[in-house]
């Protein structure tokens, strides 16, 4: 693995620009935002706000991802899981990536302001700046709690979706925010464990790099326990019913199973499986919220 940067390609392709967008991450963001839209109303959300809202939020997320590529290009060139990204491979210049991010970011704000509502546009912009600038540019490089603090930006999509169809921030949408916020550390830290040596090479102050595996595993278990507890709030507040409750308990038990096994293990072989389960957990719990919303029991 090397940090050598190849010569820049003279003809950037659409694939290179698409590679800046982190489509899997953007897909998860749009998914949770759309779930927020459906949960915000008794029946089906209005089609116009749903479609334009999803597009605007997705473009903003892609803009933040592109800026992340620009700010992290030197780090990415030193890590095996990111060295094939467009900027380390010189498929695009930082200026081209910045211009792309600015264009789609501005387009997202126009869409949300004109076709959705100004409050959603403002909140989306704050989320974009929170991730692309505050987290990526600063927090990520100065504190082991970077993912905890920066997780607020990644937890915003359900609130944005809810606001897109109602024009307001409802307390129930903040419960969805809270679930993702608490989910983020036990989701990301297993990946940090698995890629600890790469983060050390890139001089990133990730929790396992600074405090070691045992402390990181204890944090993962602690946040997983918190997640299971806080995931019950939608049921306890009357937002959801028994279908959601049963799903949250089963999914939470699975997450605890992995967190406990990872804590007891002498190595990090379970880290990536724990990371993979965390993705399954998030998709499952939000799907359960949606099913429960339309099939109350």
C-alpha cells in the first residue's frame, strides 16, 4: 500500500463523478429520510414533497460526500479501503470535485426551497455543513470522539424527511434522530477496529488507535446497550406498536450478541461481521417502523 498519487487523467468520466457520491451511503440517507416522510402522516405522504424531498436530500448528501473526498484525499491515498477513490487515483482534480459538490449542493437547496419548504432546506444545509466541514474537516482529525459528535449530521435524514412533508420538526422525528445518533458509534467503531492499522498509518485519532482494542470494544458494548434501551422509545411514547416493539427487541438482541462476542474475543475477527450486522439492524428497525405504521397491532 502506498500514498503515491498517479498522474491525473485528462478526461474525467461520469463514473469518476459518480464515485464521489458514495451511493451506498446516500442510499441509506435517502431511505431513512423517506421512512421519516411516511411516518409523518397517517396515510401516504404527498407525492410532490416526497419525490422532490428525496431528490433534494439525496443531492445534498452526495454534495457532502464529494466534499469529504476532497478533504480526505491525502488520508484516502494511505488506506487500502479508500485508495481506489477518484481523487487518490487522480481521475479528478480537487477543483473539479469541489465544483461538482458546489453545483449539486446548490441544486439541492434550490429544489428543497422551491418545491418542498424553506425549513427543510435550512436543516439540510446545516446537516451538509455539519458532516462535510465540521466533522470531516475538523472533528475527524482532533478527537477520538469524532464519530460520536459528528454522528449528529448522519442522524438528521429522518428529521429532514418528516419536515419535508409537514413543514415542522415533530418530537417523534427526534426519536428517529436519537436512534441513528446512538447507533452510529457501535456501527462505525467495529470498522475502525478492523482497519486500525490503516487509520494509524493515516495518522487519524480513531478510538482503537489511541486507546486500544479493549477500550473500543467496551465502548461498542456500552453504546449497543444504550441503543437497545433508546430503541424502545417509539413504543413507549405511543409512536409505534407491538410489531415495532418485537422487531426492536429481536434486532437489539442480535446487536448485543455481536457486541458481547466482540468484547470477549481476543482478536478482531468479528469486527467486520459486527459492522455488517449494524447495517442490517438499521435497515430492519426502520422497516419495522414503516410496517408498524400501516399495520398497527
